[in-house]
């Protein structure tokens, strides 16, 4: 059989080639360019580590690095405090309104983190409502800007990830093991320490890694709560350096970006190493069934978790609520109005339409590429698919700001002149979300019996036909869940869009961010509310599409 | 074999340094059911997958009905496959599962529906055509798998441990059904199992494998009565093993004492040999008589229905088992008994370190 005939019969190598090509052009190339720029001295123009030396010699830059690390560490710690008790309660007990409380937890993921940050400013900013109210009764608290504020805001927007990961880890711990330990005379706490903890450690490590990386990469929150240059973190520093270098010698922005990526990579490798060293095989046969709590204990559990979650959702409630309040100057008045929305729509331009269009196109591409790539990763062991697997994971450690700067510096000239187009935003959306959807679809494929495809093939159907008629229908529910999360992330994307947008390609998150940073407080709240509403609406649509399946969202 | 339908010659499969199949030759006649039998990891699945086209052989050639399958992909081979995991499409009804292969062959409309229904009736699922797999038992799922593989009228039916996920009683019932159906339709079948009883019951011939090699392929009686290799004797039926010496003149002397003379035959090698006796070939006797006889102390008696297994210690300290009819006066535990055997029942195998080790002495 000729090579061509073989490809017609089984085109998977072509698909692998396509994925590899896409990742090389839209991930490897921009990153390589940033690496190159970072290695060309901004002062001398010579090749070397001059920029890195300059970075570490500058107090201000060093401060950005320590700020990033402090904020991420503190934010992760707060997320743990919020998420672990909730995860324990959800994995171990059934109580009233559990499902609704869960939905409320996931709500925190439905808006870009900077919306939460903005809400904190509305409450505890310089002229924040709560702060003023407290001041009027003689209690003075400092405004929320800076380390603690950023950590708090990011923790509140990232803790649902931790919750999901830890809960699924906990519910996979074999009951038998805990019962065995208890029957051997161990007390409750001792059982948790000696049996439960080591078994959920991998999940805990994953959760910590995801949240830490998320906070490290977050651009909007530190930019709003850090008051621009006053409290720099790596992501905001890279952005402002990039802006200041436009038209001048590049170098320091690229260096900052490179340091950010290296930091993220180091963390991932460290977490992998930790997980590999500590992996205990957990026999999951005796999966835990949650204990129903009735009467007073149940009510207490419902009340406790609901309060915690309500607290965590406070920022969103405040934003949505204040979007309907009258504004005088920079202060909300206790009077209801729709004026903020009228103003917002008047100033909206194409932002909403752009966001919807770009996100929808990107979502389709993400689904197609993600399902193909996931299948490749799980089922094909050739060199190309292994390369695709490796490359597809790279964006995972590349913060949006970095990717944006990379795109801006390679796609601003032929052969690929993309800056300023809608295409560059769509491509960026696709690349940023692809790893997650590809991983999710790979993990679905891993769970599908290989025999099904072989059965299909032995019955006379070619590999691609079998993929379409057997694999895709079985992957659909998982893919839809992946798509729902991809939609949330893409629709709310800010940190790369802020680098890449132009007048005509402004998106809704960019508009909301700009208003929150330096615009009208009422309009900012209105934009943020629109983001939340559209995301939630789309999510509800996905859930309807998916039918009454189990609420398993474990595809992060 | 000249009338072979499936002919695999010199099949070698290497995974890196590891040789999973080391030059296997296998020929299956039209309409025949051959089982591949061997311990876990011996390469049964690998051989089946090579024949199905899912695994490329490193070396070797496969022909079916005179056609070389070298470059033919699995979907072009027209083989039916039945899987241990059933591999029933969970998102399709029973009828759609069975229709899948027919649709791929362009069979449409009423003809397809008729053939699907006929196939389902043959496996007694006629009434469940509209069900979905998650509402079927394991046995029913495997029936769907069977119907799906049979309905395309395959040139070869490949089954990889189709019954090993079913419970014991159902396994026996289904293997009978498979055998009856296979005979009735005359489908050439290769059947993988690691259950020797299943292999004995169902096969026209059994191919016994070990570590990527095919040691013997023969009808069940022959594999049981005249194992070609010590491993075959041990794997099928089980044996007691004794060290012995074969002297020129065909006299055999067991290290345990007894000796006897084999019927005269030219060209038997002399030297150390291994002698195998099946449990049921040992008979209780009052005292040593004309037949070779072993003495041993009964360590344990295990009642097994028609027979009782005596676990004995020989004077040398070695242990062995003998299955004697239950009901007769049986020795008490601790008693010393005599057990005789007929020289015809003893099988001799080479013993040494070379590649010929373990082969039956002609
Ligand atoms: N893809 C592979 N890569 C490396 N080694 C393999 C691969 N597939 C099979 N093997 C090895 O080849 C040997 C034979 O495997 P095979 O699955 O054919 O055994 P089997 O006889 O079917 O065993 P079982 O009764 O357990 O199913 C095993 O040692 C197995 O580990
Ligand atoms: Mg096998």
C-alpha cells in the first residue's frame, strides 16, 4: 500500500501534523521570539544575559518578582482555607440545598477575576461603601490596595478550582482504608492524618499548583488593586514594559515574560516531581458514598457552607447590585436606576458583539482541535502525536500577558501579519484553552474501551469512520462539559486581549476592565454584570444541551 | 497442512527488546475451531491481534483462503471479533450494534433488518432488539457481541477470552452455544482462552503456547494423552514429576526406587529423564506387585466428589498427589500406603538445559 493510500485510510498522522504545525507557529514561534529578545541586551544590543542581570539589579523589578510570589502564596493559602472545608463537607456529607450551594460555588468562576477585584474596591477601596460606613461609626480600616487585597481577591476567584480538585480527590479515597484504620483503633484525627491526607495529597498538590499558577498569571486583579505601577507584579510589569517599549528597543518586557514562564515551568516540574515521589496507588473500588445529615446537624451544615459561599460570592453580589445604583461622582447613591446600563450601551461600540463572535468561533475551533488532539494523545503513540502532546501543554504555563506580547512581536509583520485583526484574538483564545480541552478529551478517551474501536474496524469501518460513529458520540458529554468551561474562560479573557486588542477588536472584558480601572464606576459595574450574566446564561444553555447528566465538571 | 484456511507462518513480534512471539506457525482448516491456550503473557492476544491486523508482525506471513494479508488493514479482512470486554457500542441499541457491520457493507433496508433479526434470534436475543447495552447482563452483552461478529459472515472468527468475565455456570452454557453455532455455520474460528477445561471442551484442536512459542497443536485427546512437551503435560491436567534414569535397553529407574522396562524402541536416548504421572493414573494396592509401585504417607485427604485426592509424602521427602475413587475404604491420614501405576501411563521427557529440554522422548 502506498503512503498516500495509507493516509487516505487512516489520516490521523495528518491530524497530528496539523496540530504540531499549529502549535509550532502559534506557541513555539512567539515564545522563541520572546526568548531571543530577552537575550539581546537592551543597552548594548549584544547577545547574552544582560537583560536578566539588569532585571535582578533593579529594585523595582525585584519587587515585582517578590510581589508576585507573595501574592500567589498568600492567595493560594486563603483558597485552601476556603476550599478544603467545603470540599470535605461536600465529599463526606449530604445536606439540604447541597446542589444549590455547589452552583453558588461555581458562580465565582463565572466572571473574570478583575471583576471581583473591582468589587473589593467598591466595598473597601478608598471611597468604598463598607469602608465609609465603618468610618462613619468611627472604625478606620486601611483601603484594600496592595498585597493583602490582591491575595484576597484572587483567592475568592480561584478557590472553586481548588474545591473541585480536592473534592474529587476526597471522594475517590477508598472508604475501606479509612474504616480499616479506624478499626485498628486510630482516632478520627489520626485517621485523617495518616490515611486520608496522604491519599488526597496528589489532588491537593494539583489544586495548589492550579491556583498558584492562576494567580501568578492573573493580570486584571493586580492591575486594578495594585493601582497600576505602585504595586507591580510580573504580569503587570511585563505589560507596562511592553507598552513603554513600543517603537523602542524591546528587551525588558521579553525578559520579564521569560522569567514569568520559567517560574511557572519550575513550579509545574516541582509539582510533578512531588506527585511522582508521593504517588500511592489508591484502590478506588470502595468509592465513598456521602453520609446524609438530617435534622439539626444537616441544617447546621447547610447554613455553614451557605454562609461561607455567600461570603465568597459577596464581590459578585456587590457588583451586580451596584450596577443598578445611581452614581454621583465616584460614589454610589441608595437609589435604583438603569442609567448605568444606558450609558454602558451607548459607549459599548462593538465590544459585546466582538466578544460573542470571537468566543463562538474560537469555541468551535477549540472543540474540533481539542477532541482530535485529545484522541491523538490518548490513542496514538507515534512520534508526531507525542510531539503534539508535548507542545499542546506549553500554553498551560504561559500567562496570557506573555502570549499576548509574544503575538504582538511576531505577528506584526509578514509572513503572518495578524496584529489588529480579529483573527489574532481568535487564535489566541484557541491556543490558551486548547490544552485544557485536549486534556479533558484525552482523559475521556482513556476511559473508553479500546475494544470499541477495534470492533468497529473489524466490522469493516475505517479508523476515521469509527472515530465519528463510535468515539465522538461517547466523548460528547465530556466534551460539552469541557466546552462550557472553555466558554467561560474565553469569553472572559483579559490578560492577552488587553495586549492585542485595537479600536475595532475591543472585547467586553477589555471594556469592563478599562472602565473599572479609570472610568465611570457605574458603567464598570454594568459591564461586569453583563459579563456575568452572559457567561451564566451560556452555561445554563450548555447544561440544558447536555441533558440531565451528573454534575461532574471534573475536566479542568 | 495443505487444506489450511488460515495459515500463519513464522510470526515474530518484538516489542523493543522483548520478543512476544518467536516464530509461530499455525494452520487452521476451514470450519475448524482452534483454541490458543497458555498462561498469562504467553502471547495469545498478540497472535490474535496480528491475525486481526491490529498488531504488525516483525516477521512472518499470514494468509487466509490463499490471500496474503500483508498489507490488508483490519477493516479489509472481513474477520469477526469477539472481545473479553464485550466492546458492545454503548450508545447504540442491540439491533444497531448488530447492524453496524452490515451498514458498512452497504446492506440496506429490509434485507439488513431481516439479517439482524435472524442473527439476534440465533443468540436468543430476538426480543431485546430495541434495548440499550446498559440494560443488558454480561451474558447478554456477549451474545450481542457474537451476533454482531457472526452477522457479517466473517471469513474467520477471532475470540479473545470471550467468556472470562462471566460466572462459571453461564460460561459453560455459553461455550456450548458458541460451539453449536460455530459448527452449524461452519465458521473457521480461533479462540483464545487460559482455561484448560474450556479448551478441552470446545476445540477441534488446541494450540498450547508458552513464552511466545507454540509447543503443540493437536486435538484435545492428544494434547491430554500424549503431551509433546513437559509444559503441556503440566499445564493441561497437571502431573506428578519424578526424576528418573533411562538406561540403554529401555529400562527406567525412578530416583524414588521403582523401575520398569519400556516397550523396545530404536533410537531412544539414554540418561537422566523426567517422568510424569497423572494423579488418576496411580492406584492403591495392598502390597507391591508386578507393577511399579511407590510407597508414601498420607498427609491429607481431600474429598472431591467421585474421587478423593490423597496428598502424600514419599520416602525422599518429596510430595505427590493421587486421585483415587471415593467410596472404597480409604486410608486414614497418617497411614502409609502403596500406589502402583501402569508403565504405559508414564510419560518421559528430556531433562537438561538445552532448547530441547522438556520435549517428550519418542
Ligand atoms: N504493546 C506492547 N508493548 C510491549 N509489550 C507488550 C505489548 N503488548 C503485549 N506485550 C507483552 O507481550 C507479552 C504477551 O502479551 P499477550 O497480551 O499476548 O499475552 P496473553 O497470552 O494474551 O496473556 P493474558 O492471558 O494475560 O491475556 C506480554 O508479556 C506483554 O507484556
Ligand atoms: Mg490476552
